[in-house]
C-alpha cells in the first residue's frame, strides 16, 4: 500500500479555510445559545404559564431529536416557512443554535434552581424586586456554577459542527471529504481531518477538566 | 403552505424497516458500550499505570473527535489499512461503540471517585481485601450514582445512530433521506421523522428519570 501524504500539505489552504468555518460556527452558535439558554430558563421559571410551557416544549423537543435531523429539517423547512432564502451557513447556525439553546436552557435552569432559597429571600428582605433579585443576586451565582457544564457543552458543540457538512457548509469535515473525493486519497484526507479535529479538541477537553476541578461545587 | 404526507404513508413499510435498524443499531451499540466502557472505566481506575495512561489518552481523544469523523474514518479509511471492509451496519456499530465506550468509561470513573475514601478505609479496617472492598463496598454505591448518566447514554446513542445515515446504514434517517429525495416532499418526510424520533427518545429519557427517582436513595452514603 502506498500512501501519499503530500496531498494534505497541497490542500492545507482548503483545510485551513474549513477550520476557520468550523471555529466560526462554534463561536457564533454559542454567542446565540447563551442568551438563548438564559431566556429559555427564565421563561421556564416564569409565573406566566404560557411562557413556561412554551419553554418546556421547546427544550424537550430539541433535546430529544438527533441534531442531524434538525439540520436537515432546517435546510428544507426554513426557506418554505419563512419565505427567505437561507445560505447553508445561516441554516447551520439556526439549527445548531436551536439545539444548543435547548441544552443551555436546561443547564441554566438547573443552575438557577441550585441557588439556595435564602439568597432570594434575603434579596426580597432588602426590598429588591423579583427582577432585580434575579439579575443581581441569582444569575451571577448561577452563571459561575454552570460554567463547567457550559464548557462541556462548548466542546460538544465544537464537535457537532461537523454534522453541518451534510448540508454542504464548507467546514473542516466538508472540505476534507471534498478533497478526498477529488483526489481519491481517502485514508490520507480522513486521517488528516481526524488529526486536525483532535489537535483542536484535545486541549479543549483538557481545559474542561481543569474548569471542572476549579469550579467544583463542594457541599 | 399545504402539506402532503402521502409519500410518507406510501413508503411506510420501507420507513418502518428503518426504525427497526435504528433500534437494532442502538441496542447493539448500547450493550457493547456498557460492557467495553465498564471494563475500560474499571481499568482506568484500578489498572496498572501504563495501561491507565493509554486509556486516558484514548478517552480524551474520543472526547475531542466528532463521532461523524470516527464513523467516516472507520467505514472509508480503516479498510485501506486493514484490507477488511465492514458492512455499513457493522462499521457503524464498531465506530459508535468505540466512541460511546469512552463516555461510559468516564461515567464509571466519576461514579467510583464519588464514593468517599472513608468507605474503602472502613472496608480495609474490617479486614477486607482490595478486591472485596471494590466489589462489595465501592461498586454497589458507585453503580447507583452512575445510573442517571448511564441513562442519558441511552438517548445519546439513539440520537448518534442517526449520523450512521452518512455511511449509508439503512436506518431510519437514511431511509427518510431516500424517501425525501424520491418523493420531492422533504418537508413532510422530515416532519414525520421528527415525530418518530421524538416518540422513540422522549419516553426513554422520561423512564430513565422516573427509575432514577425511585433508586436515588440507594446511592446515599
């Protein structure tokens, strides 16, 4: 068997472009999904029943569907439902955003619920409104507490961005597989893809472990 | 916008066979991952240090590589190295098992280290051997604490099997794509898929929650 690894170097620029798209997708999605998750958590904990039910339905729906199905559905349904033509990358961000917001919603809800009731009671005793208690007392503590979980979600998201390659978004997975089918250097390109993901993901996984140790809640 | 689900209904037998494959692939992957991941988790905690470092490297690598990449590599690149081509179903089962076992191993380890050291010290003070302490004191407590995380592995695996569609495993996602392409009614087909997947996965997460709520007291120490 002869291998020709030079194909990887010859296509380094394509792989670099793909890597940039992968990082862009992960960053943009998280930037949407953190406020999205906080909004879902606040809706869920709201006293207005409609809001709370809507949030629960949204979260349970997207947590119980395969992401690849959400991506395909978004690809076909978004243009018809909205009448707007979405680029593949915009579709990808919507699909990933829905998925990660749902997970973050549960994360924040658990984080808020984990703050002892005495904290909000103390806030009320000082004459703060429900809104101010949430913003000034509960959320700052909850965000710190959910940081390890958010970090894990980030790593999952980073890996999950590879799934948008199925709707032809030019991310690292898509570009690697495209070069593979153009050059027929299957082993070389797929191994290069795996190694690049590994090089990007490994330090992140280790960082998550570190954050987990650093911010561990001790009872 | 009017929806026409006739394509889904006329292909129901074809799609239903896909549900069968999804469930078979999920069940096989879950069974293999629990056994392999359990063994790896134990070896990661109690094995010789050389083996431990190798397993840490394996686990962290699987945490950093997307499951899509593992699937595609196993199906397309592995045959070039080994000369053996696995059928898509078995390639998917192996790739998913290799990936998910790493997560199971981490859950097992987290369960084991969650048991306070005082427990094993007490066991040693009673004259138990290391094996006895692990088997009779640590593992029973650890196992209960692993349950919710292991339960979520069930739904994660079912969701991940949908990615096997990419390597042409004729499971439900793959067959939905086929029907969507042939019928020119992708919206209806994927809406139906949403209902089907939700109907499979939601009860699994609910049952896991209910079972754990009943058993949680066993994990207190």
